[in-house]
């Protein structure tokens, strides 16, 4: 009887300790109901819009919507529905010949070395592909250390929509630019401002597209270059705007016009052509032949980089991007370059699912700022992971009708 009593007392003591520890843990996480509305669309909303839409470019819109909310996988799928896919391959002998002709070098290291010899670097992106923004962000610190103090972004709203206090505020807001709503583009902007870049807009917002757009973009960049005659410039643009030479529709793209107006021969970089599709079998056959494991540039026997060439237009360098691997349905490159894989526990959140989980840097305006990362979660028991650096964040959980927030510290 004596031993039984001791057992019961010990059990009660241990249970009390567990309750205290649990209570202490919960006391640290204060969950607060907030008034929060988001512009980001739930997957069901995007799917419903696609089902109802009748315009030929509806999948381009849905790709942009998925990219904006950080859903990389679905953005690729929708873009391929818009553009179509092909399964083409080189023969085994052709693949062997390619691998014998070229050596592979790490893209970041090669670009930094070449940038030292230049004053202007122009790199493009596909607007549905967040990994291109992550890659440009990976270049920022080393380029800044080598004299590149100015960053021009086609995605920055211009004219009457210009975010005029961006450089002073030090973080992007939803009105900063349509594509910048993508958390990874927002992080590119945020990181550039933290490093010390001067960001500037150069898009032609009012005077039409085509040839005139390329001319106006180049003239806008030229004004900034002329105002800083001793400084270097990084320009991040979309698709064909990085092409030099003769463009089949515009006569010259922005990069070619910039050379015409300034006499500067920029270092031009293409990320778009040799990047993954939604299914690896649809990748460009050149990309499939190489089986790269990191962003890569090809160097020939004469030590020259492989250019991207299309008729009479080109970029100086072509980047070959590897296929993405997924961790709990999230791209592996979200957890690189200082980002950590952070699980967000939602089991105690009393809110109807599905929900969107948004991480904001502590101190930034929740109703205005571009979030650091977003993940949509279907149920309370589903894994929710975010890519976050060391720091303190406000985590907002919303189903579109009601919202809560709590603080999360990443050590």
C-alpha cells in the first residue's frame, strides 16, 4: 500500500509538471484575432476563375496568380497549359558530344567574375517563375561588393503609381508592383534595400507596348545612368527585354536600345529558356542532356560561355537551372541562402480551414507589406512549413473571413 501511494503521488507530480510546462509554452504564444484582408487568392478561387474564363490567355493569368501566392508548382503547370509543351530529346551520341564540348561552371561565381569587367548587368526572368527571382537575389551581395549600387526593376510600378518612398521605407508593399507581390520578388526587393542598393523604376507605363515600350524603358534607364556616371547598374527585366541585336518584332529590345543610347555594352543573361517545365520530360532537350544540379553556365574549349541565340538576337550568357525538388510540396530552394525550413503549428488555431498562412517581418505593416512567405493549408493536421531567416515574424492565419496572428521567433 505504501508503494502504491508513492506511485500515485509521483504520477500526480509528473502530470502537474507536464501541465505547467504546457501552460508556460502556450502563454508565450499569444493568439490575437485581427481585422485582416488579403489580395492573395486561394487555390479554389483561382480554379473557379479559370473554369469560368473564356479568354485565350486565361492560363497565363492563373499562372501569375499562383506565382503571386508562392505556389510554384501550380504556376508551372498553368504556364505550360498556356504555352503548350513538347517532349523532345537528343540522341545518346548527341548528349555525349554536348558533355564533351562544354564544361560546367557555377553560374553565380561566373557571373560575378564577368560583372567585374562590366558596368551594366541585365538579367531576365519568366514572370511565373519565382526561382528566377531567388537566383537574382543570390547575386545581390557579391555584385554590390563589386560596385553595383543601383538596381532597376521592370516590375516596379512607375509614373503615377510609383512607390516614391520605397528606398526610405526599406520594404516593399503591395502597391510597389504587381509581380512584386510574389513573396520571393518581395524578398529580392527587401534584401536589396537591406544591402544598400538604390532601387529605381524604368517601366514605360503609359505610352504603349512593342517597339515604343523598349525605347522608353531604355531611355528611362539612361537617365539614371547619366545621373550617376561613375556607378554600376543591375537591371532585372522580363523575358525578351534582355536581348541584344535585332529583335524580330521590336527591331531592338530594351538591352539593344540601351547600348544604342549609351554606348555601353551590357552583360546580358538569360534565365528563361533553360529552366524547368511542370514535368521534367517537357524541359528543353539541351537542359535534359546536361542533368545539372545547380544553376550552371556552359564554357567551351576556348573558355567562352554558351550564349542564348535566337536568329539575330542574343544574350551573352544562358543559365541552365536544375529541376526543383520538393519538401512537403514546397521548393527546396526556399530553404537555401540563409533561409530555414520552419514548421508552423496550427493544431491549436480555432479557425475554419482551408487557410492561408502568411509570414511578415516584425515591424512591417501587415495590411500593406509583401509577406516573406505564404503557404495555403487545407486542414489543421496538414504540415505547414515556411522559408524564413533568423528573426522575429508576425504569422497571420486567414480563411478570408476571419484572421488571427501570433509571433514566431526563428533562431
